[in-house]
């Protein structure tokens, strides 16, 4: 039997992916959108004989959620998949009003897993003492900077040799937000000088060369270290960006830094730091409680 009833749906999907705004998205984002819309939504439409994507799809949202659950998609992932689906409808001028409520049991299981994701002080110590089998000087410096500055990986990947040692500061020109300085300790200063002497012997000639490899290679280096230390398992979400969460939490709870100062140092808003980056450990909360009497 022909599947001509899908032609309009496929056309609407193709229009969305061929639009300038969608094509401008990062490759990883487009891959995710493809996985949701073409590999999940389209088969569902075929199964339900849906021939057009419009407001009437609201009546199918419960069914689509059940379809995703049958595919072993987790409750929180279903929530994000529905958001992506709604973007497709919004593009075509249709407002889908639907809220997916995550079952309490799934929410509790997710929260527990999420709580175990963040690094402790002991985990950070293991990373700082890790011995790399190759390029140890450079990679150790990389770990130190990530652990202590909270700089984003793309910011680290674009660091150049020109460093202000007198101020013990590195200016992050290549930033997601505004250019800003990050400050390093005396230990990092030693590792930084050793690295520059070993790989960039001519400070003037090499001043605008990048210290570290590209973003993708940094991910490989850090993820390999975490797996070797037993700090990363398949699907747990830990990676280079997790250190940024630790730094924000460490500044706030161990150093008792004002939230505004944490936000300024990390180049983010107070709201983002408060709601996304602060994950105090039991030890941090215990010390805070003890300090407050």
C-alpha cells in the first residue's frame, strides 16, 4: 500500500530542516533534531495515518508519549523530545499546547542519578594527580586549568601563548559571553611556564599560537582520563564541562564567594549559576551548617 498520506508530513519536515535558522544550528543539535523528528515523529505519523502537522496533533500528544515510552525513551528525554517536536510545529505557525508530566518515580530516579553525577573534592584530587602516558606536561596543565578556573572548553581550546604572568591572569577573548580574565594559582604558573618553555621556546614568535589542541581533542583527553580513573561510565553525562559545575560550587560553598562574583568569574548570569551550576556535596553543606552554628 502506498504511503502517499505521508507526503505532506515529509514536506513539512523537509521545509523545517531546510530553513536558514535550522541549518545554522550546531551539527550536534541538528543530529538530535533529526533523530527526534525523522526517526521518532515520522514513524508515529505513519503508524497513526497523520497526513498533516497542524494544531490537531495536540490530540495525538498522549499517544506520541506512549509511542516514545514503548521505544524505551526515558521520561526526561521524552520531555526534551516534545520540546523539539513543538519547535517544528511553531515553525509552521501551529501552537501545540501540551504539558508532559514526568511520573514521580521517574523524577526521583533521575534526581538521584543526577545527584551522583557531580565531582567531589576527592574526585578533583584524583584528576589533578593523574599521570598521562603521553603529553603529560600539556595535559596536566589542561586539567589544572579546567579544575581551577571553570573556563568553558571552547575558551580553553582557544587560549594563546601570550599570558600575563605578572597579574597571574589569562584573558579569555574567545568566550561564549563577554571576554573576561581568569586567574591562576602559583602551581598553575609553574606548570604553565614549563609547558611554554617545552613547546613554545620563542615567546614573541609563538605569542599567538594556541596552547592546547582543538575542542574535540580536549574532550577525548578528559573523557579518557575520567574513564581510566573510574569517574565516567557510559551514559552518565560526566565530561569536561562537569568541572565548570564543580568550580562554581567550590567558589560558592568552600570559598563563601558572593553569587555575583562567581557569575562574573565564570562569565555567566547569577540565575544560571544558581539554578544550573550549584551542586553542593553533603560535606560542603555540613561545613556550611557547622560554620553558621
